[in-house]
C-alpha cells in the first residue's frame, strides 16, 4: 500500500467507522456466533500472495462484524462501560502515525513529557494530593490495565518493606526468608486481579470479609493484621476498593488508614471503574481517604471516553516503584537518563515498550473539557437512576438488594411462591434478556443470590434506550413467570 492508496483507503475507513457508529443500534448487542466460527471461514494459512484491499475490507463486514459484541452500542449495559470517543480515536491514530516505542525519555521526549503533564492534569481534576504529582517525589503513569497497576504497586510495596529490613542489616539470604513471611490483604469483593498479582509474585494473601454493604471495614483489617503479626507474618500491602466490580461498593478507606497507621503497609486504592466519577463534585468526599493512600488507580478507558487501553496510576513515592522495576542495561544507557532530569517510564511498568497513549488523553481533555467529562459521567448515573426508579415500580417482581452506587444497578427477580426459586428465575430472565440481542447485561452472585447487573454509560444511550430496556425486562419477566406457572 503506497501513500496515495493509504490516503484513499484511509478516507474510506473513516467513512466506514462513521457508518458503524451511525448504525450501531441496528446490530444485536451480543454476538451470536458459535465457538470456532472464524476458523471455519478463514483459510488455514496466511496468504502467500498479496490480496486486494477490497477483499480485506469486505471480510470486516462478513467475517469480523458477526463476531463482535458491540461495546459502544447504546444498549450495552454489561460489565462496566468502556467507551470510545472520536477525539480519542484520532489521538490513537496520531499514536499509530508516530509509532514510537517510548520506553525512556530519549526514545521520544514528547511521549514521556506529555504523559507526565496529562496525568498531573488528571490528578488535579480528580483532586489528588500534590504528593501524587510529578513535581515532587510522586507522579502518574499510564498502565494498560488496573490489573497491571495492582501488580506493579504490589512489587513497589514489597521493595519498600525489604529495603526497610536491608537498612536494618538483613543480607540477601535473610531478605529471601523475610519475603516468605509477607502477607497482602484485599476483601472478599476485591477484583480478582489482586489474587492474580499475588499468584504471579507467589505472595501470601488474604481476602477479608466485608460488612452488609460489601465494604471492607477498618476493624476487620486491624484484627487480621494483629493476628498475623502475632503469628510471625509481615503485613505489607492492602487494596482498598472504591466501586467494587460486583456492586460498586466502597471500602471504608479512612478507617483502613487508621487501622494500618504505624505499620509499613502500602495502601493501594483500586477505583478502576468508579474513579472517573471523582472528577465530579458529588464524589469529592471520597478524597479524604484516597489522599492518604500510597497509590491510586482508575481506568480512563472505562468512564472517561478514552479508548482502551488507558489505566492511570499515581504513586506518592516513585522511588519504590522504580526501585522494584528498574534495570540498567548498557544498550539503553544515555546521558538524559543519567542526568536525573528525566523520567524513564520503562521503570514504572512490566514491559519495556510502551505506546504514545497520552495523546488520546490530551485530545479528550481538550475536546470535552473537564465540564464535558463531568456531564458525561453524571448522565450515565442519571440514566441508571431512571432504570432503578422504573423497576422499583414493580416491587412484586424485582428486588434491588443494595443501594446503587456510581451508576450500577443490581437487582434480582422475586420468587413469589412460584415453582422456581429466585436464583432460578433470575437466571432465566437474564438468559432471555441476552438471547433477545436487544440488550447485553451481565450477572454475578452475591452471598448466594444471583444478581443481574445494569450499568449504562455509552454516550449514545438516551432515556429512550433505558425505557426500552425496562419494557423488555418487564415483558421477559412476565413471560418467564407465565411459562413456569403453566
Ligand atoms: N478492579 C476493579 C474494581 C474492576 O472492576 C476491574 C474490572 O472491571 C478491574 C480491577 C480489572 O480491570 P482491568 O481489566 O483494567 O485489569
């Protein structure tokens, strides 16, 4: 493909992208293909000879789109929202244009410097303490996912605690023994990526029980820590969550801070989804706890119109992250790094290479402004409220067991003496909703109760889509009840 053909095909591709967004509502939200569908329609080997672009383009329509679950659909209410925007897509196009592998400052100064600047901007919008800013000892960095943020902060915490023992005279052998006594904590609602981080690092961990609101409380943390210390373990890391995956519950962060006072436990806040809401005045009350943590993370790619991947991590003392992850091979040595005047983000993450993701944040922030992003967040929450209010009109059919937080509504279907219990009914309604193709929702289980999760957030979703989803839910629930009572 030469430059003139790229120009032609590029314009055509943009036209196709625009058509996709205009037509989104026409697609079934959830793909209906069967496992292995693509293997049946694609050749067994890569082509030996070049193929005309027309053939490649038409395969997008005929072979790929049928296997797409449409995350950008206005009727996508599953998981948590993860929405694109046109400024973000354009930002990624520029990133693809430069295609820099910005592992250190020298490899592309703009890539590193813009990332620091936009994360400082975002930190201020959220209301993070100045200690999280790159002007001091801290700073922000883009990770691919919240899972990576948890893993790297766990490593930073381990480095910090081992450095403390090193300073007291522990040699390498002793440090290895000490590391087997380390223990990390989350709650029974913490995202599974925390468990994965402890599996990767072979770290002992405990999931602490939560209260009736599914929040982790300071008292539980205090008791467990005391017990573990008495048993010779070394507590060193805890995750507090703002907006858990199951129910958007909020851990009691200020109480957890009190519980770990006087220890060397690293407090990481996982606000993967709910963090986006912190740019709104309604949620600033949460900052008191967050600002006492060692690290804070949220996914701009979930709630702030920035395309995947874009997980923002801030840390108060970057020396621990860098200490845990830095290597200094001869082939990467350069005078800028040695001057100490620059940041080299390769030392803040697991991989070496990294994309120029700051461009899309920069474009999004400048195109929408903080005001536009706040409006987007609150619109999603208002639509969730509309859904909640509608299903509350039917107390004979539905139960909302937890007060909705951050635009996530959890509900289940009541049994009302039918031959099926509430879990079975909820499962049946859930399956039929998704089989309809008209909406896509996900489910979970909380303390033995099947739950359907409803999380709107697409910029294309309007009140009409919420009303249609409510009508569909009502119709399907009545059909299910009718079928089993026959
Ligand atoms: N933490 C929470 C609270 C989440 O809800 C999720 C995913 O939804 C994650 C972590 C993991 O996110 P990621 O896919 O960015 O690793």
